[in-house]
C-alpha cells in the first residue's frame, strides 16, 4: 500500500464524543482503545477511560485517528482547530454535500458550499469541536 496521509486529532477529553459524531456524519464506525485498556495508566487512574488511540475508517482513502490529551502525555498544550484542516475532495456530489451538512451542524460556516470561480463547488467551516474542514466537489462539466 502506498504512503497515505492520516490526520491525527487530539482532544481535551472528548475524543470519543467527537469521533462518534464524525462516524455518524460520515457513515463509519469508530474504534477506540483507552489508556487503561492498554496499560498506559493503572485501571483506577482518573483518566483510565480516556482515548489513547482511536480510528475512523470512512473509505479506503479516508482514515482519521484520535486521542485524548491527558496531563504529561502530549508535548504541547491542546489548541483545538487552529493547527489542522481536514479536506474532503472528489466528484461524489451527494456524499460530499451530505458530509458538509452533517459535520457543520452546530459549527461555524466560513464559506457556504457553493460554486466557486474555479468551477468547483467549495465550502469551509469549523465544526462544533473546533476542527476546521474544507469540502471541494470537482466540476464534472468544466463548461457549466
């Protein structure tokens, strides 16, 4: 398999909630392993149920990873949304529109999903968890 980019998102304790939301919106089932399950912290530790690693395989080409930030585990403080943008691009109009509509619920739309000067349909928003997204639907008829 060729190398692929897999965005990895960190959350301040709500990774499971975020990935369950993303899974519902994108039609995929998230998988999780907690810090307690893998033995990174003792079972009675307050953060034993926090997500150490999670994955969401949307398609063969779209896979997201996630973890919760717990004290002492991350090299830098958590800063939601300002250091990553996730882009979904392609020519599947219905699927991309559906993803835009579902993921932008309770978020802030920066660019409505609409035809742009380059001919594609494009939109951008920040979801309710502070993650920035871009959606681009490739024009199927360059003359339209």
